[in-house]
C-alpha cells in the first residue's frame, strides 16, 4: 500500500520530513505522517476509488568522497578513503600525479608542500617541491600535514590498511577499493582525476586500470580539467578496445559569460550552455560538443563574478540540467563542504538535487549520505502533479 501512504501525506508532513529528517529519525517521520492526515484527505480517500499512482523514477545522485573523507582525516590517504566508504560514499576520488620514477600517486597539488613534511625532510629540489622531483621511495617517507578540519583520528574508526596516513599510490587506492568492495559486498567506485596534461600519466592511468580489470562496466569515471587529455584518453582506450566514461571538469557558463572580465583577450564565448576548461589556453566547449568525448560534466559549485554577468548562474537554473539530460549527459558538482550547521549543509545539497544534479563530490560523506537519504525519502512521499487529490 505504498501508493496510499503517498496520497495521505500532506504538505505539512513533507515540511516535517525536511526538518526532522536531518536527524535521520525515521520513526518520528512515520508518526508525523499519520498525524498530518487531514479530515479532508481522509474523506477523499474513503470516498474515492483508490488508483495506484504512477511514480516517477526515484532520483539517486551518486556520492563521491572528495579526496576521501577529507573533512575528517588527511586528504588522499587510505585512512580517509576507508572512512569515506564506512560512512557510505559510493565512489572515492584520487587526484593523480607522477613521481620522478614514473609512479602514479594520489596527490592534489603539483607540489608536496601543503600536504606533507617534504620541506623539513628533503628541502626543495631544483627550487621546487613538485611531486615529479621526488621518487616514490622518498614520497613514502613523508608524513602527512593536516589541512582544514581534518585530524589524525576519527571517533570509533580504526583504519585497517598498513600506513593509512602516507601518500598512497594509485594502485594502492584501487586495491583498497577492491578489498572494501568484497568486505562490504558492494562495489566501491573510483573517480580518478588526471591532474597533468601528460602522455605518460595517461598511459599509466590506463595501465593501472587494465591491471585491475577496469575495462568494462565497473564503477569508474576518469575526470580531467583538460579537454585535450580527455580526448587523448578516449582515443587511447578505443585503440585498446574499451571505453570508460570520462568527465569534463570546469566551470559551467552560459551565453552571459564575459570573456573581457575573465581574461580579456581569449576571444571565448558561449552560445548556449558550455564548460570553461583548464586547457592551455582555456577552452569554452558547448555541452553538445563535450558529449562527443565525455558523458558527464563535473562543475564548480562556486564561481567568481567574472565567469558570469547574469543574475541566474547556470547551475542555479533547472534549464541547465534539463538541457544536459536531454543530451544524455549527467552533471556532477564539486565540492560540497560543511556549513556551521549540518542542516544548512543538507539544505545546500537538497537545493542542487532538486534542480537535477546527478552526482556530487563531498568532503564530508556522512552529511552527504544523510542528504541523499532525505532526498530519496522525500521523492517517495511526494505525489507527482497528476497524483494530487
Ligand atoms: O575533481 C573534482 C574536483 O575535485 C575538482 O577540484 O581541485 O579538488 O581537484 P580539485
Ligand atoms: Ca579532483
């Protein structure tokens, strides 16, 4: 009798769900649902022949743990990835860089300075602390530094990997995802990002994925800010006889994009909806053209005024998502953080979910899981326009 439950739910109850659901209190939701059935609705239900309503498919945006549970534990570590999975993240995200000896490691910045004690241990090499100046053996000696809200421990969580707070290789991240998939009887997806525009890096990413069997229908997406990198990866995969989904990262823009404000001289403009990439020089690419090489766009949730002069920023307009969906594309947003109040964080997620966002990167997977559960529950309980009594 799920349909009947949906009929019974008044607008006030929906409001109550939105408020109380923040605490994950499902028992209270059930009580509230019953309490809010109005006299009018009861009469309607008893006097009207009940027809099972047609339900819209439930939207279920995917949760990607941004650099692991990086709001809680040091980013890009096996410990942070494991905590993210424990909290319910569906994908884990490693940004990838190449070491001096050509190994892929999970590091966000070009340099090791912000996240490790490289300067104290080795000093700068050739005037920099670039990942590419150090061998894997050297990088493995580094201790992580804390950034943002991360700490070295999380209540009730003991990492099960050896060296949970060292810089991991891409292969170690994959092995962790595969082990946790087995232990949880549920595939944990991987969302690697090619950080460099580099042929060797592209080849190494594909070699690792092939080594671990990621050549078909696995939960895997490869992302990059560089359209050239993605096109090159697509060619390489096709030449190797497979094709994994690619994600074009960048800023969502529309025809209000003002190149003069942005850089002045690139001569870039956008005829409909586009993504501003980080190629050199940057490119503005229409969604319809991105679709030719990448089915997903991963776009920034925050943008400077220079990127748009319109009052309606594309990511706040449902038309943007409708347009992408009509093209058969999906939209993923980065990065969801934590507000002062958890309820504010959840409201931010729900706003983007309502607009049509299909996936999202979060530094706080537990809040992401709560927001997603609430969104799904709300969809189950809300009648579509045609189902309203
Ligand atoms: O890959 C999506 C998001 O992570 C892009 O930002 O700078 O954190 O890699 P960044
Ligand atoms: Ca990234």
